[in-house]
């Protein structure tokens, strides 16, 4: 792998020290059209802009910006770059403090643990909980590691969000529905297993099933069809069923709650008393 190929493999931008560690010189890169956005850094014209911003500001991508790269759950993709730095210089990005766990990656991206810690302190509830839950569920980040870094009194809100990442909700829409129902004071349970039906997202007052369904949030079309069959089986057993698309939870919460309140006002259906 020559110098340009190596630079491309790390996003098109790297510090001189990293290049030297892998046997590449500045002279090689200069001959091949690379440039120095600042002293000690070499970049290609096609360099990843977010990585370039992080390195130029002597930082690491973190929070929502790193979450996207790790494939963690997010309701909203970041509109600004999130960078962890040890200083207060630079602008044009959301600034986070230095890394607590550190990073061994060749690219300037914070560890998954630091990404979660910054998200818990920065993002709205739904995204903060989603990032934490998906990191623990999908990437095996130990909860105790996160808890250990959030012991200080001023991390109270982050600890609250981490507690809410309890492993029950299985997608961002489910987390969003949970937050909505809690805010509305509904008596509900999550991920309830019903005989002859299977597991349902939410069971309100013991008889009203509410599911948040969208094909894109299922692993396959077959899984989506299976969800439809489950809900049909629930109705056959006397449960009332409401199914909402994720965007209804996100964009039309008042309409969602109006439908749920209407059903609850009718009382338990015959056979569910």
C-alpha cells in the first residue's frame, strides 16, 4: 500500500506521525497531489470533510457524528459536526470535552464508549437513549463502564437517560412512543408476551395494544408480515389494536394520543374485563 492508498484508507486525512508510523513520507504525498490544511496534517482533495474538521481542530468526531459511523440508532442525523477537543479553539462544530475512555482507531473518531457518554449529555432524550441502548445491545458496550464514567453529581441527567436505556425498546420509534406515553401518564407495559399472539410493543391498561410499525424498521418483509399476523391474532382474542407509523409518533403526537384516548374512553372490550 503506497502513501496515497494508505491516506485513502483512513478517510483521506492523517497526521504526519501516523503516516510515519506506517512508513510514508511527506515527500511522497506532496508529489501525489496531497496538501497540508495545517502544519502536521496531510489531506487529499477528496478527504472526508468531518474527519478533516476533527483533525484540523486537534479533536475526534464524537456524539451524533460518531454514532452515525458506528451504526448506532438515531432519530435525527446530525446537522452539525460534533467534535471532542481538549481546548476551546475553533468554530463551526458542536464542541465536547476530551475523551474519557480514549480511542485507538487510525481515524479521529472517539471510542464507542465516549460517543455514548457525549450523546447522553448532549442529544435530545430520544436520541441519547437510542444511542446508549444500541451501543449496549448491538456493540456490547458494558453498562457498568458507562455508569462508572457518570458518577459525578452534574451527570444526573445523563444517568437518568442511561437508566431509560433498559433494553426493552427495540428501535428508535419504540423509544419515541415510550417517551410520549410516559409524558401523557398512560398506564402501559412494554414488550409484553401474550399467549397465542406473541410479544407486543406496548400494552395499555391490559387490553389496548399499540404497535409502531414501519417496513424499514423490520429486518425483512417477512418479519413485517409476521407483525401483521400477530396483531390480527390479538384482535381475534379480544384485544383492541392500534398501529402507527413512526412518522405519526414523531410528527402527529396529538393525533396519536387522541386516537388512544378515544379507545380508552370506550372502556375494556367484552371478554377483556
